[in-house]
C-alpha cells in the first residue's frame, strides 16, 4: 500500500523530513513495513513486509501567497534526483509527500498524489475495493462545477472531490463524515463484500484534517497504519546524527520515519476517527459519524 507524510509547523526545508530520517519516505518507497499496533500496548508491534511503492510520487506544499503548489512524477521516488534537489531547496510550514503503490492501477501523473485544488491538498492510502462498481454514481455526486477538475481515474481523487462538494472548506470534519457515509452507502446498496480502507489527509495550509477508517463490516481487517508525533523532537538521521524540528512541528505519517522508534514519540491514531491538527494546539480526535 502507499505511504505518506504530512507536516505542519514553522517553515523548514522539506528535505529535513522527507530525506534525512533513517526510515524516511524515500526508504519506505523501497522497504515499506505495515505496522499493526495492539491496543493498550499489550504485545509488541508486528511487522509484515509490504510491496515497494515505486509507482510514482508527489509533494505538495504551501508556497508564496499561501498557494498550494504541487510536483508529481511517475518514476520511483528513490530514483529521482529532481525530488532530492527540490526537497532541500523548498521551505514550507505545511507540506505533503506521498509514494504510490498501484497494483493493477493506471500509472500516470494525474493519478499520483497529492491532489491539489482551490487551496486544498489531499492524499490517501487505501482503497475502495471493487471501485469500478460504484465509480459512476460516486463521481456523479461530485458538484458539476468541480467535476471537470477530476483528471485521473482513482478512487482517491473521487473521494477528494466528494469532500470538496460536501463543504471541505467550511466544515472539514462534517465533509469527511459525509464522504465516508456516501462511500459506505454505495457499498451497501451494491452489496460489496470488500471493504473501504483509508488513511486520508487534507490541508488548506493552516490545519491537517486526517481520517483513519475501515468499513465496520470488515471484521477481519484493520485500517491502514497511521501515526502522529507532536512537539519538540529530533529525528534520527541516516548517518546517525539528529535532525531537530521546531517546537511547534506536527507530523502525521503512515509509519514512523525512524527505525527503533519510541511509542512516547510516535502515537497511533485511533481507528474510525477524524483528527484535526493545528499549530500550537493539541490534536482533536472525533469518531466518524455515519449518517443513517
């Protein structure tokens, strides 16, 4: 499955988070691990090898005048000198990075994350299984004025534009709730046995809005892994040194950016929640509320 990270805080070079840690997103594009964290820490974390994430990558960042910029490419992240040059030159107080695994999916710039539209960036790890069955009706629920901006063929982009349709800019938590409700209703109406699994993040540059979800009828599955780390911290670098982050730095990641990490630093985001991260505030976790 894909891997992503999101940063919010004082401006730093993107490369401090994207490139330097000893289990950076670049490393995860080669050697990703799926992490299952038990409740209450009753047993050790278990690792299971995952496929490489070599089907493209992308970054999005808040740039000049608060505008969300974007760079995406279909080559593997580990083999991109362009990405490395950009990451050490671009500074931002809010940025996303994503490495994609697309088994059986179309590989194109338009299908690479993050997606950007009207001041918002969005990225996703997971899938609506059997998406082809529900794709038409979900896409037709997108606001007609937004529909022309859907350029790719993924379930991720449709989810983003559904959230925009449902008022992402005015009430992002409610918009995410409506989006999840709509997908689950489509699954139910079409009697899809396969689940909707998702970790999603959207940002307007001032906040991170984060979803961790798996369909409630998926009794034998877990939501994709997702962690957050807040406050003053340092990240272990590849060369053994430490990269220090600002005191207000907040990170949300598919898996920790360090090997041999401490749970006191990286905390699992609860299943079935929508979280809001803002600079200088504790994150707020709200349960997903499915409409009847």
